[in-house]
C-alpha cells in the first residue's frame, strides 16, 4: 500500500472497528443531547464522507484530540484551560457530561473575549450627571446567559411598570456586543454595565448598591438569567421566580402597592421561595456568619429563612444594610462553577437574617394578593 494512503486507511479501520470504550463514549455523548450533528458537520467541512456518517464516533476518536467543537458552546481546549484542575483531561466532553455541567464549569472561550476573562477590571460606577429624574422603581437584571434575555424582556414589558432598567452582563466579547445592542434597541434608556464573571449575580448587584445607583428608588426588583445547570428544572425555576415578581399588568402594580404598604415587609419573593429547612445551610453557615458580623448580626442557625434563587423586590432599608456590609470584588471568588460554599451563596442566606434584624420579614407573592393596599400608595 502506498505510504500516502497508510494513515487514512488506519484511521478508517479504527473508525469502522472502534474499541468498546470509544463506542460507549460515542453513545453517551449522543444520548446527552450536547452533540449537535448539524453544527459539527457544518463547522468542520474537511471531515471525510465516511466519518460524517457517525459524527459522534469521529469526535471521540479524532475530533476531540484536534480540539473540534461538538456544539457552539463547548470547546475542548477552553474547557481544559479554564478549569485549572483539568489541564491534562483526555476526554473533556465526557467529563462535562458526567460532572462539569452539574458543577457549572466554564466550557468555552467566546470569540473576541480576552484570553483570561478573570483579569477584566470591574468598572467604576457613578450616577450619570445628566440623567433624567428617576422613575419610582428600578429593575436590575444580571445576564450571564444571553439567550434568556428575550424571555426577561417580555416579562418587563408585560408588567407595564414605570421603571428605570439596569442590566449587568458578563463580558463575553463579541457575544456581549450583540447582547448590548439587543437590550438598548428595546430599552433605549437602559444602563448596561459589562462585568467580569465574578461573584455570579450577587457581586454585580452589590456593586450597583455600593455606587449609590439604586438609592433614589422606592423599591428595586432584582432578577437574573439563571440557568441552574445542576438542576433539571433550572429553566422552569427561573421562570417561576421571575413570574412571581413581574406578572402581567396590573398584578405587578397591585402587589407592589401592597408590598410598600406593609411596613414590616423588607423583601418580596415568588411563591414558595422562602427556604427554611436547616438542610439548606449546605457549606455556607460559617461564611454567612462572617458576612453578618460586618453589620453586627449574630444569626441563629435554627432560624434560617432566605429567598432562594436571589430574585426579589426590596426596599431602601434593606439596600442600606447591604451597603453596610462593605463588600468589594475581593470578597467574591472568581467563577469556578461551584454550586455551594461561595460568598454569593452565603449572601443569599444572609438576606433573611438582614430582614429579621430590621424587625421585618419576607413576603411571598400570594400573600400580597390577599393583603389590603393603602389608597395613598400609588404605583
């Protein structure tokens, strides 16, 4: 056999007669739903016709070693480089299917993004000197997953609430450029702030609070585009959280009236989103206590009750207590995909104790529907 054809022939034989481990890996990848056949064939047109018949098998045997992408959002080389403990990983996609997806590990490096997004500087924020008079309310959105923006935008529009919009988004290069254009096309007066992937949705929100940008408002709605990839119901949970805070008009205004009329309420959350069982402490008790010590609150471990998912309406008193924590970017970890035990998780649990320290409580959406509204509390 001529030397020119020896390597391709060996590859063809290996492809047609793969070992059992490779066959299992190809089956597992196909079953995961993370392999996009149309994308793989279109993005890599040089793959020979024989190999294109079973693209998952080609990916396992040859494509992954060549750092070919199985879908637009997974890059084998980036998965290794963005996760320091996986630099020598032989099968990145299989690891992501088994472990990385549940751990929320970063899996791709967007085109146009800096080689190391962790070095992006946190922007300095100040109130705009020429800004118009503020609306009564602010809606604050954090976006890490651009694909959920349309869903969130529809909820904001459907609420028909007079508001100022603040959007913080994870800097992801060209993808973020497109996202910012979408946001400003729909909400021309929105203030859009690019942030490093640092502290989940919590640090960007704290950064706005610390800068005083949310001080003028009677109430602030904090939502974010969570996907919770470690949960099978992640998207459904996000929709339930947002629907409980920004239902279609006039229900948002009605609930907001009742929330503001209740001087004992500091936070309003979606129905069923106050988690009280002590099992929800996870690995966060010590860090939560350390955060609360900054405002001289000593939490009772048995009195845990917090707004799960970190989406809520809150009042100025609660904002001032958050500001009193004096949290900075140095208090938050760089994003590494942890699903527990970070400052963001501790902050989530601290919110219930912050409310209680002010003699207030967390209201769920259905209770607002039953409460009377004072006529002197316009929405």
